[in-house]
C-alpha cells in the first residue's frame, strides 16, 4: 500500500465532515479513504535531461 503523506483535497479539519459526505473525519481515516485525492505538494524538480536541453538551447542561441 502506498504511503499517503498529504491530506485529501476534500479534507477540511479534524472532527469536521469532509466534502465527500463522511462524518467526523480525522486525517487517518481520510488517508485510508477509497476516494482519496492528494493535495498538490511542492513543485517537482526538473530532470537532468530537461536542464541539459535548456543549457544546449541557451548556448545555441548565444551566437545569434
């Protein structure tokens, strides 16, 4: 089973009803929900391939 670190997008706060209709939800119950959709976390880092391609493009445009 995948570890779910972030709360669901439908989770409001502990003890409140979530927007999916579940009553008195806590973070543990939310993470085990079949309708779980994680919140967006930090921006993903660029891959090495993409960074190198940007460097190549920048170098090629230098002469123009």
